[in-house]
C-alpha cells in the first residue's frame, strides 16, 4: 500500500503507470468519479495486489475463496464492486490479496442513522464488525422511542456484521436531555421498565448488543449512571447481549465540564464489554477553525484511556467528516458547515485550492475564496486515517469506530482492507 500525494501535472493514468495498477482501481479505492479533477496536494491510496484471480466459467466466490485459502468476505473487502453485487463473470479480475497486507486483526464499528444511503451502507459493511444503529431513546414512561431499523439489521447480517442498538438520552426534540437521564439514573422502577423494553426489542429484532451513548450527564449522577450500566450488563449478559459505552474524550481524571465529569473511565471500563472513545470534535460547528481530530490531542486521550481501561476493551473513535469555516472566525457568531471528506476534495477542485497537510495535527486542510470571503476547510484523508490506525495499533486497542458512516469515504475502507484483518463474529 502506498499513499501518494498529487503533484502538479499528475493524472490518474500517469500515477497508475508509475505503480503498475489501473486507473479503474485508483478510482474505486479513492471514490473518484470518471471525470473528477485531481487536486494538487490530494492524497491517494494506491493498493498493490499480490494475487489476482481471473474469473473462469463456473467460478463462484466460494470456490475462489477455497482455492486461495481466504474467506468470501475478504474477497468482497478486496474488491469493492462486490459489496453492491456478488455476481461475477468470466474474465473479471479479482484481487485475492495485497502486497504488504497487515496481519493485525481489529474490531471495527460504524454509526449510522436509518436514513443512510443503502449504497453507502453496503460499501461500508464488509469492513465493520459492528453496525451501531442510531438511535433509540426513551419516554418519561420508560417506553422506547424506536428507530426504523429492520432493513439495516438484515443488511448487517448479510455482511457478517453484528447490529448494535444505540441507546441515548435524546428526547423528542432530538437533543441530549440531562434531566431525562438524571431521572433514569435515580429511579430503579424506571430502569426496570426501560431494560425490559430494551431486552424485548433487542431479542425480537436480532440485535447483538447495546451501545450506551449518554452525554451531558450531571456530575452528581455519575454513581447513578454506573449503577444503571451495571444493571444493564447483569441483565443482558446471560442473554448473550453485550454492553458498550461511549466515553467523552478526557485527558485527565478530573477534566472539568458537563461533557466529561460523569464519565469515570476506570469505573465504566470495568463494567462495559467495550468502550468507544469519542476522539473528535476539537474542531466543531461553533468553534474556531482547526482539525476535527488532531492526532496530538487524540494521543492525549488515548494515553489516559490506556492507563485506566484494558486496551482490549477500547475502540478509538474516528470522524468521517470535516468543517468549512468562513473567515474571519467570530466567537459566538461563526458557524462552520459540516462537510464530507470526499466532498471536501471536490470543493478544493472547484475553487482551484491546493490541499496542505498539518504535520502536528496529521490532518489535511485548504483555503479558498468564495463571494469575496476567505474559507478554510479541515477534513480527513487517507494520511490522517492512517495516522489514527497506527495509533490504535501502537496501544494494542481492540479497534476503531467511525462517527459516522453516513457519507462515502472509499479510501478509508481501501486502507483498512490493505492494512488490517477485520474481525467478523457472525
């Protein structure tokens, strides 16, 4: 696997010839449309096949997998077109393995709303151990606020991915409710009702576990939150259902702020089967321009988490998005536009911007002018994702999780397939 940074005068054809690959493969791995213009500074992943099979009459994915000692899912991971249709035809070339493929097996998780494009979902599912379906809330009575999740659950199992029910304190207005969470943590009867409803829903629909995403918990409710998580684990574990918990990105035990104070890393880490570190949102909608997940800040969270929680329980969060700020930034006034990573590259091409790379944050960015105003865009690319995967490996974590997989990010999946083995429990 090679990460190549586009220089002035480069074309997909010249890059393909240089590395002995095809233009079609470059397009597929990097999510490039047929007529898309390359951008100076744009990072491309170049995957180099080690074994290629030419399909013959009578071949099936199963027979090919048996011949080479790989799984059908590995064939799908290495050939993105198969995620949309597994029909193969004589003469079609399939990558069986890549040069220099990493051997470390990791677990992966992706969050998705039920409105996700099915094409985007199918592109991601081969690379996911878990699909976290966002989300279920609860009413004052303990009744669940459900999600239209049946199709996503079915598709998950089609790709050997475990569906996980995301349970939150979002209320009917769509915001995290500190008050509603507090009532749950201090009312055991309400907890019993909620857990009864969760278990009934999970077993009926085929969920493999629950992901607890409670944010902005009142500090005085920290013990109540831990007690609720313990009760949930004790009731779900005998049924073979797992409990994972989202943790705010703390770098110290006593980090102040409503987002952080009730998230006790060692206590929650001891209760949960898995935790997800929400290592993103340094750059955010109303904040000053900066990388969403600068690696120097992420490292601080990772270092603290690894000292408090067994690394084998930790999934490191990765953002699949960026932001476009109109300058000058004004505190309390400016509002950044959320933008997809592939969309960011298209925007750079549209405005003739050159993509730069910040070595401290290990994140790409660019500037452009529109309507007489200067803009700056921070986003993720194969270089920044590679830095995060290397950090995950350095600490021996269980794996990584993406918030979220709603937008296409093809080079992300190509990188994962070329550098890691993805755990499939189904």
